[in-house]
C-alpha cells in the first residue's frame, strides 16, 4: 500500500478529485498555500494499492497541467539599497508535485 500526496494548483484540484472519485479512489483534499507566489493550492491525499500507483499518477498528469499566467507581484518591505520592479510577470503555474510514500499499516474504521 502507498500514500500518494499530490500538491496541485487550486484550479486543478476539483477536476483531479472528481477524476479520482470516478475511478473509485478515495481522495482527501486539504487546502494549503506556499511556493513562489504564496498562492493557495491544494494537497490531495490518496491511499492506493502498490499495483495501482501508476494509474493514479496518470490521472494526476492528465488533470494537472502547467500553464503560464500573468501576475502582479506585491511589493516587499524594502530595505535600504534594495531594488523592486513593479511590472507584471509571466510565470508558470499548475502541474503537480507528487510524493509516493510507503504505508506500513492501513485500517478503514
């Protein structure tokens, strides 16, 4: 048994959970934030048998695609001598960061 932990863009999370549920995987969605833009994202947790990990990974790859987005950076608290460019930036968002962890024990209560 494995625990698949996928950190995905918030916009992709709903479609990912729906696709996993359609394939009869039990998935838990946790709201989280962090990363370069400090934007909200989602952490999806799925318990899966060893032989079905690749199928879950295929669903994540299919539903969580990378794309570019224009963002306006927030000005940081400036220190003397620091330089800030207040122009919009084009950044890549989306995709997924996935951890597959071994599960020593699993019980459904």
